[in-house]
C-alpha cells in the first residue's frame, strides 16, 4: 500500500498531461435507480465506472465528493427480500445492513486507484444545528485537504423522514445542501434519465430534452411533474428543487444520465451534457448574503495589524494570537464580525470558540489552546474556509 505522500506524487505525475477542467470542487449524486441499473441490487460495474471517473477528477486536483444512495438496495439483496410496501422501520433495517456493504464496495473500487475514501452519514438536523453545520463542514473540507474522497449518504437508520418520502427525496436535496456546505462549483445529479424533458419521456414519445434552464419558473416546474420511481425516493421534481437551492448558492447544476460515457469527467471539463442549470449568483455573493444575514452586530472580534494583513492580503485564517479584544456574547458556531485596530469591519466568519473561551486564548499561540481552556476545536479562532472578507 502506498503512503498518502506517494499516492499524491503518482497522481501528480499522472495528471501532468491531463486535460484542463473547468471546476475546482464537484459534488456528484448517484441515485438508487442508477446504482441498481433496473435490478434489485447495486450494480458493481456502474459503481466501478463512477469510481474511475471520480478518480480522474481527483488526479486533476479537483475536490470531489460523492453523495451515494443504494444502502437499502444493498441491504435488501443481502437479506434476500423482495421489493414491496415494507414499513419505514424495516427499510431502516435494510439500510443498516446495506450501508456497510455499500461502503466496502466503494473502498475496494477506489483502492484500485490508490485513493482513500471516508464515510459521512448525515441527517437534516446536522444542517439545521449551528454546531452540527460547523462540524460537518470542517470535517468534509479537512478530508478534501487530505486527498480523501468523502462518500455521503443520509443516515437512514435514524432519519425516518427521508425513508417515508417526506423530506430529502433520494438524496437530491442532501446533495444540494452538501454542495452549498463545501462551496462546490458544480453539482451533478445522476440517474438513468438523460435530463429534464418537456414531458415525461416514458409516456410521451414527443418529449424533448431541455438543454439549458436559465430560470426555474412554473413552466419548468410543470415539466418536472411529481412522478416517483419504484426503488429510490427521488423524481425529477426533487432534482429541480435541488437545482433551485444550489444555483441560488452560486453552484452550477447538471441533471444527466450516469450511463452516459465519461459523463462526470466531460462535465467537469465544461462539456454540456443533459440539462444545465447555470448558477444565479456567484459563490462569494451567496456566501456574503448568508453570512451577513446571520450576523449579529453585537458580536465582534478585534484583531491586530498582523492579523489584518493575513486576512485581507494573505487570505489566511484568524489565529488566537492575532485577537486583541472580544466584544459581545456569542457561542461556538456563531457568525461574528472581525474588526481591524481602527474598528472597521474587514470580515465575518464562523467562530470555532465561544466568547469566554476566545477571551482566554486571545493573544496566545495555538498550541496553548487546550492548556488554557481544556479542549481543542482547532488551531484557528476562525478558519479561512468559514470566513468572508468584506
């Protein structure tokens, strides 16, 4: 087994003659109907093709995340039970059995490319909770920095809202939330259909593919309909909902067939396949709006000149050593203003430490944090990944 350093060296050599890519960070969602390819079990050949394409992006130094369904189907096959109107608790049993098998298959497939993968099981509460949001974001971004591909699924064992068809819809919404969480450039929603059509192509032979959707209005919604398939929870309507969320967050979205040859790598190079939804805002605009909307004017951190230069000119993180004053009341995970010595606001960001902790560690070196407050949530007061410079 190669070390992480050796793998990076080999990948850099492999990518020396690669074609250029148009995106820096890509989230790919693979639905149940794609992964099972019309059968009652996950299709290893389909999974291998996905892994090969994601490995290609990885070698091109594109931050790559996979949101994968398939746990219930894998569990159903392992237990030898047929599809049917089983209740939610039984589907949770299937997910519990199948998730480990699904990840084991991915581990083996990515190991062929000498790439490490990590499992992340999430629920809607992880995005709604302030600390949960911060922890998930920091974990996923740290995995990407280490060259690990996160493989994400909803935690079906505890999240019965998704399995009963009330919220997430076969991971479409989850993939959009993840793309927003990690500041992705592109979200690719893969199924068996080749994109949005003017009508349901399964029942209307005159239906034509919509190549580009500039605006998600009522007419586009009508094309999506409310159809559901018999294996996953998602339909075209849930994909349109995901596209609306992601494009408003500064992320391009594509709905395409995962059976199309090299679809992921071709999309990453900017080729138009399936239905393309261009972002309606830049990532910075979207992130600024969110940060500023959540900002409390009474929660502020004053930094010294060195920290100001690091933030404004160097685009670095804010370390405790650069903090000179802590104003107002805030908890870990809150969004606070960052002021320079002249009390001008230069940035806003999500703090790793609450007001009391930060008051104790201000002006100190990062290796003193645990000694001063008894715990360690990172070397940074505010990490650059969780900050917007204004």
